[in-house]
C-alpha cells in the first residue's frame, strides 16, 4: 500500500466508525474524540491534537463537512475542501481516524462512538461542549486543552 493510500485509509465513513471503535474497545484501547473544521491546519492544531492523543490510545477526529463549515463560518469558508482537510489530518501520525459529519455539531457522531475522552480547545468550557453530558453519563471524561496563543485560522486568513 502506498503512503498516500495508507493515509486515506484513516478517513472512515460515518457508517463504518462504530465497527472500528468496537474492535479497538475489544482490544482494551481508550478512545479519544475531538472535532472541528480544521480549515487551515496550523501549529495550534498540531499542538492541541497531539495533547489530546496523549489522553488515550486511539484518536478520532470528527471533521465538519464543507456544507457544515459554510453554515458555521460563512459562504467564503472553508478555504480547503473536506477531503483535503481530512487527508491532512489523517497524515498526522497520531491520528487514527477522521470522520466527516454533515451536521452543525458532532452530537450524533459522539453518540455513535461513545468516546472514553471528549476533548475541545480552551475556548470552550465543559458546559458548552456538545456531547459533554452524554459522555459524562457513562463515566467518560471531558477535557479542555489550552489554546496556543496567536494561532487561529481566522487570524491567519486576516493576514492574507
């Protein structure tokens, strides 16, 4: 298998993620989940995602689809298409799976995966994280990771 094919194999269809998670859980692996648009991948993302991975064995990223990003960020976004964004995320060695979702929030994906750890950036509070109550209801952990200052897609795009 080529390197690019191996990377693309980590982009998992929504309908298939439950089976993959079942296999990992049967192996005793802890599942970490986070989500976002990841429109222009930058150092802040790499730092945040690598810290999130340290909280478990397998890292799943829920990625907003192009239509979802447009609804959330406006008609000029995303800058990069969903397959390009998914491929860049999957290319990170510590990312185990990327799942594109169409909704504005990852609630349905979180309820499908039942992650052991749900992670978001420090611009969220536990109370504002979608799915936090659900994850905590079965003993899962919800964490925030501080943002790296001066790194955001919006700031990058404003400099252009």
